[in-house]
C-alpha cells in the first residue's frame, strides 16, 4: 500500500526503493515461508510503478523467479499480482520491450496457465519464452538446483 501511494514517488527516494528491494530479496533468500514469499511478490509488483530502469529490471527479475518457484501457491499469487500490475500500467514498454505482441503474449500466459495445479517441471519449457517477453534470459540452474529454486522449496533470487 505504501509503495502504490504517492508518498514514495519522489526521485530522491530512489536509493531507499533499491534498499527495499534488496532487503526483501534478503528476507526471501532460501525461505520456505510461503507467507513471506507471497508478500514479497506484492513488494516487487509495487516497485513496478516507478520509472527507474534498474529498479524495474530488478523487480521483474525477482517476480520471474517467484513465478517459477517450487511452491504452487507462490507461483499462482505471483502470476495474479504480475498480471494485475501489467494491466494497470500506463506504459508497459520499460518492462516489456517487445511491444504489443509480447504484451498480449505475457497477459495470455499469465492468465491461462494453471500456475498452482501444474507441476513445476511442466512449466519449465515455456520459461525461456516468458523471460524473453521481458527482455531477459533465465538464470542457468546450478548443478544441484534448478528453475531458480534450490530443490528443497527454498528460493534463491539473484539481483
């Protein structure tokens, strides 16, 4: 709520917004707390209202990690929040550089994918395509992990 108000809209607060992102990432690192992870999706989508390209890149990257999290509930809520955030944006081009086609594709993907009922392995083939809509590439899985998660339900967000 605080992020979506005009209270934090001043340019001189940009450093604090980056700190909010950083602290949220730190709180979620390897976390198995679903409430904390879902709350972080709200923080990251709240950061999408700002115009700083670096902040937007970090927020989108964090949201994409949550979108492919091991926990289905985290994936579902992240998809809902990201869908709503994109629909309400006046200008989506800073986070979706591919124009209207990519915008339509990501809206369709977010709304039509069964994020909480699908096994994570079934979502992975489309992961690279979803990242590409945002002008990014997914992080390469570690030798023991995969899909942005450590395999034990915890999460590793790279900033």
